[in-house]
C-alpha cells in the first residue's frame, strides 16, 4: 500500500512548492537573487532530482545566475528569462547521496556586480519522504437546485516566502592573550548585504589579527538585506602589560637601542587584482603589526596604473602619520590603482614596504 501512495505524496510536494514560488519581495537598487523552490528545511527522497527555481533582479539586468551546493558550483543559468521585470531561473540537481545540503543562488549583473548568496537548506533521506502540511482550503457551501450537485473548489492563499535573517559567527582565537601577543579575530556571515569591522568594510568571511596591550572590544556591524544593521561585540582579554618596568635606583640598566625596523604589514582589502564598485572613495586596509618600540605610524603609497608597465603617483600620495589600519583613497570610476603600506616604529625605524596590491574601479 505504501508504494501505491507514493505518487500522491510526490504531487502534493509539487503543489505546495508551486504555491510558495514567486512570493518574495526583492530588494530595490541592488543586485539580488532568491530561491522560491525548494523551501527551507524540506526533506526529499534520494531517488529524485531536486527542482531549483527562483528569481533575480539587477538595475543593469541579470547576465547569469549561479547555483552552488555545499560550496561547489552545481549549475550556471545564462541570460535567464525576464518576466515582469524579474529574471526567472530553473534547474534540476540530482543529490549524490543522503545528507544535509546547503543550496545557494548568486546573481551576476550585466555590469559585473554580484549579489549576496541566498541560502536554502534541505535534507535528502534514503528512506523517508517528508512533505509540507497541506494547505487548509477555505470551505464554502454549495448551492443545490433540484437534482444538480454543485462542485466546491477550495481557495488556497499561499504564505509569502521571506528571506532568512542573517547568520553571524564571530570569535577570537585565542580569546585571551598575554600583553603584546596576538589573537586572530574571525567571522563568517550569511544572508547579508555588507559587513564592517569597526569602521572598515570587510568581506562576509574573513579574519583580522589583533595584538592589544589591554582588554580590547571589537565591533562587527552587519547590514541585513532590508538595510537594517545588527552588531556583535567581541572582547579580547589581555593579561599583563606591554609597559617596560622602571628600574629601581640600585639598578644601572640601560636598554639597548632599538635599531630593528618593524615587519611589513599585509594588505587584504580590496583583494589583490580585485575590483570595487564605482565610487569617489575606495577603502584599503591592512593587518596590524607590532614592534618592541611600538608602532608610531603607517605610511601608504598609491599609484594610478596607466598600462604598458607605466604608473603615475596619486596626487595625494603618500599618506603618512596613519594610526589606524585602514584608509579611504579618492578614486575615479574606471581607473586601475595599486598601493602598498609600511610601518614606522617608536624608535623611528621605517620597515619594508609591503607587496603592491592592485584593484580596479568599476565604470558604474
């Protein structure tokens, strides 16, 4: 009897999925993509392909949509059909085995801009078929005249599919250090438009090396898909002090002069050979470095890449006296720039320059 009823269950799944499709409201003015089918938390049998459907939107038009499953590219839909100003995409994916799967959709606009990943999580079971509850029809009373029997058609109102809230993992490794030692701040954010560490824009998945001399709090600000913000605060606990103890009157200790320059910082934003959106300012950032004499300043050089191996210094370069590990550089849309950074310690020793990092600015 179980084998005979299985097609009925399958068609019930399809009916429920059709009701849920196209119910999301896309954000305006940004590149976005969302998955209508399958629904989040759905369990499906192993021996059938998973139907993946959704929509995408971009001010400059959607060039293609990528479907990723557990971090691997599963499909690419080029030039998706546009219906009612929204691009519609569909593909089938065959699960390789039973387990938990994370399905993500990313839209790429005609100008190269990309959306944030939209995530659905489903389960594939080798022996269980779970379906969503059947919609409850609105009952109506048929009108009967003579011997004629009226047919009642149930009215079903689908529930809107809302984008999931952001998921934030923010931790320190290790969470407690000796004064002057370093801890790696790490974060992983899903279903968000943007992320900032302090006042610096960072990627959704990244890390930052912090070397505080006392307890230090770090704030991660996440911008949701609807534009609202959410913050997470993480404190690195510090034991001891970075200060050198003052010798007693009976001691005649003269510390040796510091002639060793600090190490070169490591640029990380924007990624080397990457690009940023069309804007008048582009944020660059680097990792903090330490030195026994302390870090007095950072210095940054920026050049405009002209092509053919030629460069031209930025009119505001170099920047000196920087105490933060980030800088916003005036740029022009369509330009290509390269930059590097070095540190100067408290004894006046200038360190080596970092490697050049290059980035382009989109035309808009």
